[in-house]
C-alpha cells in the first residue's frame, strides 16, 4: 500500500450512536470485501462491543485519570482530551502497522471535547492525512423535531467550520422513526422550504424572528441537502454512506476489495 489510509471520524452528540455506527459500518465493510481498521479515540469507552484495532485506552483511560488525580467525570474528560494529543505519535505508529485502506475512528462521547479543543484538531490533522472526512451523526431524538433538526445543522456546521474537512450528515438510529417521521426528516434535508415551514409551524418556537434569521444563516452556509439515513441495528443505509465516502475520497471510484465479499 502506498497511500495513507482514508480516515472517517465519527462525531456527534452524546449517545447519538457513534460507537454503534463505527461497529456496524466496520462489519458492513468487512462483509463487502474491504479491510477497515477501527480506531477508538474515546478514553471513556465502556463495554466490549467495539473491539478496536487501535485503542486510545492503551495510553489514556478515563477511570485511571479520575482515580489518580481525584477528578470528576467531566474534569477527567478534559484532561484526557489534552493527554490524547500527546500520544498521537504512538497512535499513528500503531495505525501504520495495520496497513488498512480505511480508518474508522470513534470519538469521545461529549461533542464539545471533540469539537472545541485544540488538541482534537491536532489529532484529526495528524491521523487524517490527506484524505479525511467527518461523519456527523444526527440523533433522531433531536432530529425528529424541526427546531432540533435546525440545532443539529448548526452544530454540524460548527464542526465543519472547526475542522475544515468534508462532512457528511448522517441520521443514526433511523429504525426508531416511523416511516412518516423518517420521510419528513429526509424531506427537510432535501428541501429547505419544508424545514422552514416546519419551524414556523412549531407552536413552541420561542422566537420566530430568531429562528428565521438562523434559518437564513443555514441557507447561506451551503446546501442543507444530504442526510444519509442509517441504522446500526438493521444495517440500513451503510451502503449509501460508503458511496458518499467514496465520492469524497476518490471521486466515486471504488476501493479494491481485499477479498471476495461474503455471500449471504
Ligand atoms: N434502535 C437503535 N438503537 C441504537 C442504534 N445505534 C445505537 N443505538 C443505541 O443508542 C445508545 C447509544 O449508542 P452508542 O453507540 O453507545 O452511542 P455513542 O454516541 O457512542 O455514545 P457515547 O459514546 O456514550 O456518547 C445505545 O443504547 C445503543 O444501543 C441504532 O441504529 N438503532
Ligand atoms: Mg461511544
């Protein structure tokens, strides 16, 4: 392999489904003949469902920081975010030994630690190489309401602004929405006027003027279009997400599978 791997950083609000998405997309890639490496950058990851190839917990563990320095969970997260940046060389070294074409990177639970600290930017720049993108996960608990959807768009735009990387908005856990709700949310992503009308029709909208102005800002920021509905539970939408990645990384050209895809 001559090129550095293409990196997909999976970000989103706490509990949005980041870890599950990374696991499901890695499984999807493997069963379609690709060879991704899974990288965990969440020092507080618990449970064994991810099984990462490279794991930041080898160097920085949230529980250890709490014990050692008497920090609470948030203080330990902040300390960990900065310590991770000091381990970036070790992480990069471990990744280079894997020789994978794709890196799937799980990020810390709290979006503000990933999005707003300089240390995270340094890590993303170091691990991302020439080809990197951010998958920004929309939690349907928030995305199902028009005002929640607008809030997530603004957060997603903030993440894009901070990292200056291509960003794909992904609706996680789409299986929890009914067919009508899902169609409505997807409609908002395709047709801004539908979102605008839905925001205006929300009885609890506190300040119509403010939401109208925010909406204008969203329109100016770029296309609202492009929300890929996925589910880690039933594996829907992962093929569409892969196509989106390939469009960004290789202008749509497919990767060379490392082995024959698994037959159903
Ligand atoms: N129905 C459904 N539930 C899901 C899906 N993906 C994740 N979940 C559930 O959502 C919860 C959070 O999922 P995680 O994957 O841990 O989310 P996360 O963003 O990594 O969470 P933190 O790292 O703690 O911020 C868990 O209870 C998952 O079982 C999905 O596609 N469908
Ligand atoms: Mg997680």
